[in-house]
């Protein structure tokens, strides 16, 4: 059974790039009838924070993702926090050391920097010189006895490392270019390559979907797993997301956290439909449910070219998701400010009236104020339109309202007959006086919500001082 994972580091809020990795991993697992693991990579004790661990779980759930193993659900391969897996890592360090595949390195940061600078000056890509790889057991014992701090390094053979990436195709790296790399730091903390690879294997991960920025880590991880005799997952490195300026997506060129999108009022299904198409192609361009997105997910449909972030597309999916949303969802989404203004018994009619004109909750709030707010505040254009129509027009409108009530068509026809105004000259002043706006939802839907008394007060105000 395929098993994949999402392995975030809780050092910040989930951004679009990471959220897409999580989404693709979840869609893949679901499409294959497999399992999704959530693993928290919190080995960086300084930067990892519990609040981010909590937030990322909330944000994933908001997006509609669920994991089969991990925080909150447990599972056989736990713990799912790397900070709780030290003893597991210790056993594997030992195994590598005993096999002579890893060795302690006593080089100081200053020595390493000097060596790197010398290599760079000679036009070479810097890598570890291999100095401590050649220490005899006696030399190691002597340094240990002096209490010198040591890292643990992996001994990399010069051979080529090949693997077939499920997105990027065949990849070949030369061991000689990689150089012996660190598995454990002097403070005892595990390096990313190491615990990430060991955990994938021990958690039974068959497929790793992650950003292309991790591609160059993969040969190191394959070497570690081979040395430990552990299974190697298949890798699918997802093409980068770039911003509108073509550079990697960051805060600077438009990326936002899921949290920000949520508080701006994006619907989760809009975000999911947008992200699902960033670097993955779907048949058709209709909004799809999570289940349908999973059913149509196929690694073969992942593209190699960078995916460009496009705020207009995201907005397009927002409109699709809003059009598909039912009353309950929209009403909840409109939020407390709208709930405070719109009487509950008029909520259905209000939502039906304004939904074509609303992209975010603050738009709904604006319409709630336009319908139910008192006194009504007219915007500048609306005030001009009212003034241009003149008081006699609104005196006729008051009479028409008294005669025809909330049937907007009959009411407007009566104003037309009485004043001779038609087209824009008829409808604009009426809309302006009744809603304070020059455009918006259908008046035939708004007038019954505004109600007789309020409508009369609004027209009256224009009849006396237009
Ligand atoms: N913790 C790593 C990250 O957030 C995980 C990389 C991976 O998926 O292997 O970048």
C-alpha cells in the first residue's frame, strides 16, 4: 500500500508552497488508496515553536486535509515528532559508526571555513577535505580524551548515485562532488538529511513528494539508507512555484500563508482547487470536490516547468467556490459583523440577493450596511445622482411606494409614469436613494429586504432635501 508523508518544520506558518506539497501528498495517498503521515520535523529547537505545530495542523484541517498517522491520531510508527526520536537516531548513528561508514570529525568551524575559502579560490565547489576520515583509532581516542567537540560525518564513496525521480526523470550525482557530510552536529542534534531519511524508511514511506529545492539532498539520503540497509522511497520532486516576477515564491512576490488567505476570506475549496493546479494539470476547468481532486491526481500529470503564482487565478477559484457554496456555508463565512446586522429570518433572502456581488466577507458586510444600516450613508456618486433627480422625483417615488409596496417592478413603473424618467435616469436615482450605492445586487431582491418603513424613510429624506 502506498504511503506518503508531509514533513513540515514548525518554524513558521504554512505558506502556499508547503501547502501545495501537503495537498499533493494527501491527494496522492487518497488516489492510491494509501496512507498519509504527518511528521513534525522539529529538530531545530531554537526555531521550532509549539504554536506553529498547532497552527499548521489547524491550517491543514481548514484546507480539508486529514492524515492517517501523526499528531492527534497516533499510529504504529511514532513518535511523529522528531524531537522525540533521539534514541532511534542514536541507534542508527551507532550502526553506521560500527560499520565504519561514519566517523567523528574534530575540525573546527574556522578550519572548515578556511578550507572552503581555499577551494573556492581554486575555482572548486567547496566540500569536506576528508581530513578526519583518515584519523587512526588511536588519534580519535586521543582527541576524544581531550574532550574535543566532534560532529559525525558520513563517508561518501566516489561512485555515482542514480535514481529515477517520478517528476524530474533520471538523476545522477557523483559521490566525489558531494563529499563527506555531517549526520550529527557537535551539540548532538541530527542533521536534516539523516533524520528525514531514517524516518521515511522507518515509517514505511513509499513515496516522498516534496519541493524541488530538496532534489540535491536526495543522493545523500539514498546513501544513508543504503548504508543502513533500509528501504529507499520513490521520490517525486515538485517543480518550484515562482512569483509573478519569475523568482521563487516568497513573501516579497505575493506568497501568503494559509492563515492570511483564510482571514482574508478565501474558501478552502478555492485554495485547494487553485493549489491542485499549480504544477499539476486536470482535465476540465470546473471546480472539484476534494474527492474528485484526489481521483484525478496522477504523478504523470505533474509538470517539470516552474508553476507561476497568479492571484487572478486564485480569485477565479474563489468565485467558483462561492458559486458552489450552499447557504449554511456562506452565512457562516460572512461572519459576525453580517450576523449582527441581518435579522436571522431574512438571512436566506439576504444571501441569495448579495451572493453574485460578494467575493469576500467584507463585501457582504457592505451590503448588510446598505440594506439594514440606519441612517443610510450615500457615497459621493449616489449623492450626485439623487441631487440630479431632484425632490419632485422622490416625492413621486414615495407615492409610488405607498401605492405598490415592495414589488420593485410595479414601483419603478409607477415612478416612470409619474415622472417620465426612464432607463438610467429612472433606476440610478432609485438605487442610489435606497442603497447609497450606484451598482450592486438586483433591486427586486434588495427592496423586500430593505422593507417598507426603511425604504420610505430613505425616499422621504431625498424628497425633502435632494
Ligand atoms: N522539514 C523539511 C521541510 O520542511 C521536509 C523536507 C521533505 O519533505 O523531505 O522542508
